[in-house]
C-alpha cells in the first residue's frame, strides 16, 4: 500500500487522545488550544474523547478552567464550539510510574472507546524528558493493545547530547516502533517552514541559483524579547543551543540545504534531511560566540543571574551564534550562520539568504541581492533587488519583490504549528517529525561544542536585556561573509503590523 493510500485509510480511525502532563504549561498553552483549533475547524471527529492525565489533583471544573486560560475565542462560532469541546475532555490524576494508576486510566479509555467507537489511541507526552521513559513504560505495560493503532508524541528536548539521545532512542525503541513514535519539533509545523520545500522545488527561478556559485552566506535568526521569566532553573539545564539551535534552527537549515526528495513521502523527505546533516562536521570552537543577558539599561528588567532559580555564577548562554559548513558539492564554502537569543530587542524568526557580489560591476553603491523569509511574526517572503531611482539620474536604490501574507492572503487563517502537527500524527504522516537517525546526525554536529561550553571554556559575553545581543555579533557575521549595506531600506508598510497601524512606510537598515 502506498503511503498516501495508507494515510487516507488512517483518517477513518477515531482516536482517543490522552494528554500526559495535562496540568503543565505546555499542555495549557499549546496542546489543548491546538486540539480546540482542530475541533472548531472540523478536523477533529466530534466523537473524539480527550483525557488529561497528570499528578495534580483537581476536579473537572478546575481542569476546564485550567485549559481555558489560553484558548482564544475570536468569533461567535468559537464561542459556540467551546462548550461542545469541553464535553469531550475529562481529567484523571495519577503518578507517572505506578502501574495501578495507568490501569485505572486504561479502564477509563476502554469505557470511552465503548461509548464512542474509537479504534485508535494517541498519547501526547507534554512532559519533561526526565519522565519520558517511565511514562512510556507505563503506557506500554498497561495501555497498549495489539491490533489497536497506537501513537506516541514525544516533545523536545530529545536528550542532552549524543550519548543521552542514543540512550533515549534505545529505551523508547524497546517499547515502541519508530513508526509509532512522533518526535515533535513545533517549528516543522510553522507555515513558512512548511513552505520552504514549495519555494525551493516548485519555482524554477530559484533552482539555478540555490548553490555555492551564487549564494555567499545564509543566516537563520531566532530572537525573543522575553527572558527566562522565573523559569531560569529549568532553562539553565539546557541553554539556548539545546533549547533552540540544535533543533528548531537546524531543522530549518536542513530544509534549505537538502536535495530534492524522490517524493513528498515522509521517508523520502527525511532521507534527504539526514543526508545533508551528515555532510556537516562538528562545529569548531572558533565558529561560536555566546552571550548571557544582564539587566536592562533602565534597570527595569532583571538579568539572567538575577533570576532566583538560576544557579549562582552560571555560565549558561542565553544567546549563541554558530557557523556551520556543509561539505558537499552544492554548499562547500557557504557559511550557514545560526543565531538565537533571549531578552533581545525584538521577536522574530527569519531566514536571510545573501547572494554574491556582481562580477565586473559598473555601478556604484550596490547592495547584495537577498531572499528574506520571515517565519514569524508577519509571515513574508521578499527578494531584495537593486533598482534605478526614478528621475533623470542613474542612482541605484534597494527595492524588493514582496510577498507579505497579511496583504496577499488577507482572508487566510494560518493554523498554529501544533494544530498542524497533531493533525499529521492523527493522519499517520511522519513528514514533519524527527526520525531517530536524523536526531543522531544532529547531535554529532553539536555535542563536541556543547561539551566545550559546559566545561566553561567559552565565556559568555554579557549583553543588556532588550539590546541586539552581545558585543561582537556584527563582527562575527561579517567574518563569515555577511555584508551589511549602508543604503537605507524602506520596508513596505503592509509588511509590518506596527507600520500599518501608523499608515506609513518604516525605514530600517537591514539587520544582521
């Protein structure tokens, strides 16, 4: 049976969904709002039963108030759908390592399956990695039935390094097959990330320039305005590289750099992602810059070490820039610069592809061509080109070919990443989930430099809360080829919500 046919058949199954860790932040902020989004848009069967499971003791009313905190009701249809959705949701408390509690859960699942006619089970582990294996073991021993389709969604982080990742993969693999495991990286569900394959492989105009002969460097940037907000103790275990770069940004890199897959089938796509990751050697110490935020210049925002949950004297980076090189025929010599940080000047994720200088150029004051893909917020794709300024002279100015979703697709509703990925898992589509060998290849790239950082050999550079990052970032990206234009660039007003609100164009210089 072909994969597409298999996926079509699997859509006929009615699921019982169990959200483990239902009292936690991830479940209330992401999982339940995503499930409601699928329900109100008719992607979730109206007979689907959803069970929340966690150690916290609470009654049904408390559980409902808990999951309602982050569900946004934008329309009358939303408000009408909410009571119906809540009727599908129930709660059960229990420990994560006690068979008797999971046996009680099994009785509840069977009761709901009998009433609804469900024939499949989805277990969503919205849990810290320390309990992945105890919970997976309890599910396998008490809630796994032969002949019943069972799927297990596992949240990142998938280990701390190559060794721990392999152990986690081995332990999970002893309980569930790779086909049953869905390792979720929510960036793979974002609209613009899913659009990368279309941009690359469905447009002939990009095909001939998507290589080392035309492209000088590629930057993938993740910025957050918020700090750790009292959760520094948890963050300190991982740091920004494990939290963002090794997974989210590397996934984006693999989609930008991979070769065309044989088909859109999950395994064909993931085969190509793994191939390109295997061409990347471990990151060199000289190709990394780290930082840690201090209090804001006005003193209103605390520094990372001011968080009482952060260990005193911690050197965990809250900012990192790293340059990766892909040693294959297409990309040899092209630096892929990954940057991510917390407590910065703005919130955005974007891809900036900068092309080489023009040979034998006859014009003055030229800026390099760039393709910029804004992942979030205000999704957009624009190509920065040189243009003649209108008038009698021959002055060049930076202009753009702009595809801003807010103007081009003004009536389109872009789904949340978690909605997209949960629906994929219900449909049996692994395309946007991380395979075990892909994870292994990723950790090989990052584990050596992470050990160097963890040992304190790389001192994080302090930067103020709300700034652009640590001193030296501009020089770091310039060292790897990025050229900042000194020409002013006018971003169209409809591309930025803030500018649209003002009703005027926003003048900015290209950010690094």
